[in-house]
C-alpha cells in the first residue's frame, strides 16, 4: 500500500499499515513512512471497504 508522505514529498510504501474507520464511517489506512518514519494516512475509496 502506498501513501503520500508530506515530509518526503513523494508516494512511499506504508510500513505497519492498519485499517481504521474515520468518524464519518469512511475506511482509511494509518501507518508510517518507510523512508523517514513519519506518520502517513490514506483515505480509501468507499468501494474498498
């Protein structure tokens, strides 16, 4: 799974990805950047539940 890292300014591979559900019910992925270790967050499509 890839997500955008703000610190690296690039799409990076997510390390330790966890499926989470936001308050509004949308699915998302929470994890860390494989390059710098910063937290990354990616909102999944509604159909990816």
